[in-house]
C-alpha cells in the first residue's frame, strides 16, 4: 500500500495565505514522509490545484490510499458537504484507491495543547 | 497579576460554528484555569461578544494581563490588521491592563503534530 496525505485548505485571493498551506505540506513531507511517501496540498476554491487535480497528483504518484486532511477550523458546510461531495465524485475515477477524509483540525484533541502552547509563548 | 486568555474567532452566520468556539474556550478553562483564571471567547464579526466587549468581560473579571489568541489559520488581513487595530483601540480604555496578541494557530510548531495525529486517527 502506498499512502498519501492531501492537505486541503479553503484557498484565498491572498497568495501568501495559499503559500502558507503549501509550506505546511512541505513541513509534513519533512516530518512524516516515511509513513506517507506522497504528500500534496490542494484547495477547495480560489487557488490551484483544486481538489480533483490534487487527488489526481496523488494517484499519479502511485498512491493507493489517500487521507484528505481538511485544514479547516469548523465543521461548516465546506467540511460537511463540499469537500466530501467533491472527493466522492472524484473517487469514482479511481476505483482501486481508498480515500478517507479526516476530521477538521478544529476537532483535534491536540488543539487545546496548541492554544495553550501559543499562549505560553506569548507571555 | 491576574491573567486572562481571550480566544478570538472570525465569527460565522452558522451558530454551530460559533458554539464550537465557545466550547473550545470552555475546554481551555478545564485545562488551564490554574494558570489563566479568566478565559473568554469573542468574535471579530457576525457573532457576539465582539472583541471590545470580550476584552471588557476579562477586565471586569479582574484581568490585569490578557493574551488574545487568534483562532485563525492564516496571517491574513484579519490577523495582521483588523484584530490588532481593534485591540489597540480598546486597550486605551484600560491603561493598567497589559494586552498581548498571540500568533495565529496556523503558525504554531504543534500544527504539524496535530495534522499527523489527525491523519493517523483516520487510518
């Protein structure tokens, strides 16, 4: 099995924000490429690659299992409806590839630790 | 010194998203009320309390030192301009209170660990 991570952000008209997402995917590569040999970033809208293209990049790189990581804070419409719909529609093109969608990062049990760490660093 | 944490999110027309922020502030209370006896949530727009009112709540509770935690992923205009401007304008009303603004959570060195943990939990 060849595992891939696909970090999906909303996408912004502000190029710097999109670049921050791409750089975060680069950091993920440095940290966990042993476990996830394929790592890409993609966007729901306003920036490229969009989700279907980003999934295709993972598959073209040889992924047989893809975890989509929604870089979203809240479980709003984008997370509950838009991303699953796009992923499901794209998934049909790759019947041999397993695609799972992680919870949005706001739901992580580590978010509290992250916030406390950020507060402590500010004191 | 009486320390306060003020979690600031963008605010949403979707009440559930705002509630998630309030619940996150509640979790912060459970986790670190020893170090930060005063913890509140507030919003940049679209939900109440807005930042000035939320800062007032901290001061009314006795805070002499407030750390504003921007619950934002990217260092966009809201984080770079809007929140500091509102905080600075409000700060003038409380000359005896020290107010600092933390980095947005997307800048945390723990974000990578959070993403990897979220991916692992999805496998």
